[in-house]
């Protein structure tokens, strides 16, 4: 029996966040960066009334793409839909990289980037981060570029490290890389960036720099993680190439209808973002009072630093203590950050339960 391709054997399978080990109680999932409100009521109505299970979906997702184009003010022909932005990240690798190519990936970046690279035989090259706050430097990215570089994946803002490259630095990066290198800006958390004037999703670059592409997701702020829906904004020739390898019915009729409904409820997204900002600030304040350090994030989660040498509240101990109380958070061991835990922003009830457990571990209870 022939073994799988060599590059496949180097892939570490993706591990989901909502894992409940023995001894844990599953009351509050703060491990998966999900929307604490679920989805929009408009989407719920679509789900309740959907009956067209016997019919194939529109393979080109025309109605959904038109709605996306209108909502985000981008040309219709520059939009492509996929089964979550994750599928699109894989499609980009399949279309534009091959064995012998290098794909640049931020160290500690979203693990799917390396999986996508290795699945096509390309070599993932990890971009070092600054040690103090684990940020990315444009100069460091540029030093990693070689004649073999074919793509750069940038989580923008990141996961699990929720920071980003500011507008001016991003412009410099785009103008500095060779035009044959595809720059992929992963905007899965872009909706949460409404308060930062230094951030840009990058959509304005696509028209002028055809090697820049933007991926977006309906999983987070829109609450459609279970339906798997994402989209790509890219030059028409890139859309044309990806369509040659994309599965013909990669988004279902139900998913397309749900996406259109989600885009119609601006108030739901605004409510989600306001809730996230409010409780993320409260979480950071609680961590500060408890003398637990963290990396400030611009997303719907916070990354706390709990080093193993702290016997009372190291990452492993905190993870198990919280799990036994019914609060599931995400260990960062698979991201090579064993001293860190990622905590999603949940419901008010979940956050208050978390704060009780955090302050009970503190020598300085607020």
C-alpha cells in the first residue's frame, strides 16, 4: 500500500477548542471564539422554514455574492464564497503553491495555514515575532522572503495572538514584496476592529495590488460557525483560477440563505461587537487586579499568560481548575505556547462565573 505524500505525514491534525476531558463539566464554552448570542433572529427564521433539501444549491452563490458585494462595497466579480474561510485558505494554497514553494506564516499563527501549505507539498516558513508582546514586524517579514516564497498568510487580526499590523506598516509591506507573492490577509475577526483607527481590513488594496487577497468569515460576529461560510475578496483573475479547483457546490442553499439573512441584520452584529468590547475590557481589568498578565487582543478573546513556574495559577492548573467548575477555555500547547490560555468572550453569565474563579485564585481579590 502506497503511503500518503511525505508532506502530509508532517501535518499535525487540527484540534478543536471545545474539548471536555474527564473530570470537566461543560457549562460555559469559552474555548472556541463563538458568538455568545448564537445567530441573528432573522437567520433563525430562515433555519426554521428551510425546506429545499432536495435541490442542488446555486454553485456560484450569485445571490449571496451580490449581497456581500453590496454590504462591503466591493465589485461582485471579486467575491467568491466558501465553506468557511478555512476552505478558502486551502483553495488558495491548492491554486497558487506547489512542492518546492515556501509559504510564510506568522509564528504562533492560525494552525490551518501550515496544514494548507503542507497539504500541497509547500514548505511553511515561520516568521519570528517580537518577544515582548509577540507582535509582527514588517522588517522581519521581509527578511523571510526568498526566491522560493509564493504566499504569505497573515491573520489580521490574529488568532491566537489577537494583534495586527497597522495601516501604514501594512501599506509598506504590500509595496515591498514582489508582485508574484500572494499576500493573504485573514480577516476572520475584522468585525471587532471598529474602535481602532489604525486598522484596515485591506479591501482597498485589492484593486491596486492584484497580489493582495482578503478572506472573511461568518463564523464569529455573525454566529454562523456551524453552517461554515466564508468569502474571498480578490482580483477577478484569482477568482477565475480558484473556481477551477473549487468544489461545484461548496456552499449549501441553506448556508447561502442564512448568509444573506445575517447580512441584513446590522443591529445584531453591532450588539455582538459592543458586548465583546465591554466584557473583554472587564476581563482585562479582572486579570490585572488578579496579577495575571495577558496580551491585549483586538478580537473576541484574550490570551492570558500563566507561566508554569507559578505553582498556584500556571496555565495547566488554571485550565483544569476552570474545567472542573464548568468553564472550558483553550490551552495553547498546540500553538507552542504552553504558558498561555485563550479565553473567548462569552455570555454575561459565563463571564461572571469566570471572574469568580479568577479572583478566587488571586492574592489580591478585587
